[in-house]
C-alpha cells in the first residue's frame, strides 16, 4: 500500500512494537462518517487476521454496520514514542451497506461513539479545526498525543480521497 505520510518522529533509542491497524472512511450518499469529533472507525489487526477481516470485525464491534466496495487509500505511519509503538495504519474507503447490527464495544470509548455524516469538504474543515484544538493540549501523555495523531491520520485519509 502507498505510504501517505509519517506522523511523529522516530527515536532511534526506542525499540518500537509494530501495531498494524485499519481505518475506514465510510461513504453514504456523498457524505462520510466521522466519529467522536474527527476520528474514523477501525482498529488493530489481530494476529493472523487480514485487513479485510479486521475491517469487518471492527465495524461490527464499533458500529454494527457492514460495508461494500472496499478500496485502498494508503498507509499512515505513527511513531507513538510514549507507548513505544509504531502504528502502521492502512486506510480504506468503503460504501455503507447495512446498519443496525448488534455491536460489541471493546471498551467504554467504543460504547460512547458519537457519529456525524458530513460532506467531504465539511469533514476536512471539521477535522482541521479539531487538529488545531488538539495541538493546544500538552503532549506529555499518550491520550493527548494519540488523539492528535489520529486526527491527523483522519485528515490524511480524507485528503487522499478528495
């Protein structure tokens, strides 16, 4: 998959653990789905799992949806130094197929997702503003750094589709 960008600085003193991940831009009626003020659905790829299997599982767990026409967007690499992890995030675009399935949230954050459907232009503007807000927070823990990096990743995937 084509590398879109790298977020964060690699620290040669850190032995990173690779964390393969998928994120999906879900499209429906010329709009895209944005979660929790600027994020995309998706998550980690389990050992032995393909990207496609992870997409199916994550979208079911988080949102109870299925998608069709899955297309590669590219890869974003995140160096999360505070976690000593290198996230390899494969981005995909897909069309919404079904909604209303049972969810299986893996944590409280997934159980409380907020969703909004925005045009691509509105989504890019919204995520850019969310990035500016996230940059104002101290980067002394992975919660703030992770939020900023994930917003930046969302922006890269949306921009690549524009």
